[in-house]
C-alpha cells in the first residue's frame, strides 16, 4: 500500500491540505493553552525525533551535500519550519481555523510572486486561471454569495499575521526547488531539527 501511495501524486497532493487543515483546527483548539513558539518547538522537536531513526543512514550519506549547501538549507529551515509555523499558531490565537484555511487559497499567488522574483518563472495562463478560480471560490464562501458584503469585510490581527505567514511559506515553496539533491528523509530530518533549534531564542523570550 505504501508503494502504491508513493506513486500517486494527485492523491498525495489531496492528502496534504487535509493534514494541513487538521493542523489548523488543532492549533485553534489549543490556542491560549500553549504559546505559539512553545507549540511550534514542541511540534518540530517531536517530528525530528520521530523521523531521525529512519533518516539517520540517509543523513550520514548526504551530509557532505548538506554541508556544501548549508546556506540554502538554513534558509529553508528558518522560513518553512521556524517562522511560518510560529506565525501560523500565533495567528490562530486571533482568528478562526476556517478563516486561516480559506486564506490558504491565496498561497499559490504568493508562490507565483516569489517564483518570479527568485527564479524568473512566469505563470502559465492555465496556472493563472487556476489561482483566479480558487480565489473566486473563497470569496463566494466568505461573502456567502452577497457582493455587498465586500464593503463590510474587515481583517483582524490574526488574519494579517496569517497572510504574512503565507507570504513566508510562498518564499519557502519557491526556494525549495533549489534544495540540493538528497534523500527526502534527510531533507525532512535536517530541516525539522534545524528549524526547532532556530526557535530556541524566541522560545526563551516567550517563557
């Protein structure tokens, strides 16, 4: 079953937002009980410890590659693991999980902007149409089909924080195509571990 799943990219891409949605719901449910940095460092430390036994042989083999490209690995760890998730949990202290998940539909727009800035990659017409359709769908849900509701829309603190988080994640997503060639478990373990380490100063301030 695992082998079958690994060869079904559209199934994997469907499961990804499902798990991400669960993360937002749980993050909102425990908001106020755990500070955002504490929650983030606990999450990534636990993920690192779970992945490490499986990733260790690959990490040993890939270490020369990681060391040679340490700069980009650091940037990916800080943006995709440390900053994005800390902002994600901070935003959920002020906004509803549904709001955060709906705003995620703007994620491809941020990825497209960063891809143009960092890589010079322009959207195809089909990709641009997909983003527009996605954003229109979210607007219909948010406005409940009432265009007059546009004049009454206000952004709270959590919504703004979450948009910043999506901009950071868009940077991470665009930059991730430049990651060095290595085993996926090596990449996950290294970024999880380094991302958790980079949260320690903020964690101590939060305490």
